[in-house]
């Protein structure tokens, strides 16, 4: 692998280029889109539901099929119940000398409060459980994660 990459310096350069691509403006835009919620293009009220599929590359490649249900609306906020089903994605993290893929399955469940005027998430609490295999080149390793994600944003 070192010879194919041009020695140690070549490998370091390829990995650095892969990281630069990973942190590109496009990748950052994709991640920031996760902080906004695309509501359907129809009026929503308590009881309204919708779904969307999101293909993620970071923190690891996966697809999340999301379901949202409006539980309350008022005072400039929309409160949602959230469920997500994690399935494998064909996406990969390209580090130049190796691509990283993940064969993940799992669930996400929680609640989200969004600002009605901006669509930005004000607060969220999501329980996550996922497991599978992470593959880097010809190597693979089992992976399991369970935890809670809490997010609050400050106006201004």
C-alpha cells in the first residue's frame, strides 16, 4: 500500500487530500442542513406527519428514513415526535488511500422543537441505537453505539 501511494510522504499527502475533501464546503452544507428541518409544503397542525430519507456520510455512511409527527404548535414553535430507521448506505468516506464504508442498522427516537419562522431546531433530544460493521479497505470491524443526543440553540 505504501508503494502504491508513493511512500510515506505520498500516503500522508493522499490522506490529507481525502480529509480536505471530507471537510469541503459541500460536506459542511450537507451537515448544516441537518440543523434545519424541511417541513412539508402544506399546512401542518397537531397530528400532521411526514417522512424523508437522509443519506449521511458523517459521522459514518448511513441512510436514515425519518418520520415526523406534529405534537403541538404555538408560541412560534412546532413540537415534533421523531423516529428514524438506520439502514446501510452506498456512500463512502474517501481518504485518498482508503475508502471507509459502514453497514449499519438501528433506530432513533425522540422529540424536536423547531422555530416556526426560521426552521432552525431550538431543542432536540434523540435516543440512538445502532450496530453493524465498519469497513476500511479489506478490513472490517464490528461497531455498536447507543446513546442520547441533546441539542439546544441560542437565538441571535
